[in-house]
C-alpha cells in the first residue's frame, strides 16, 4: 500500500509540475485548459485513492501558485488550488458514493 501511495504521489507531483510548466510558457494563454487539466488529473487520482484526496489536490495544484508567487509576487493564483481541490474530492466522492469501492469490513 505504501508503494502505491508513493508512486501516486510521484505521478501527482510530476503531472502538476508539467501543467505548471506549460501554464508558465510564454505563448500559453488558455486558463480553461489549465483548469480542466487540474480538475481532471485530481479527479482521477481522487477516484483511485479517495482517502488521500487532499494530498492529491495539494500535490497537483500547488505548483502554479508557487511559480506565480516566486516569479511575480502574485498571490491571486492561489485560487487555482480550488480547481485541484474540487477535482480531487469529486473523484473521491464518485468512487466512494457512486459504487466504485466496496465497503471496508472491520
């Protein structure tokens, strides 16, 4: 189980960095695609492991605000985290409550 979490975290961080890198590219000016990518990636990760939805949201979504804060001093991009949070918890909700995961036995 620990290996799965580590691998998923590597995927989340790497993908989040890739999205941030594309978003910071000089010719890129499509916030809708960036937001959609954040939501979709976070939702997939949240659906795979719903228990860690907050971790996936942070691992995917923090890179754009960090880039903008460090390079432009702009904190307004913290709003981007909302897309990752919504995606991760929507994926987790879908997995848990719409029949994707069997109930745990105690």
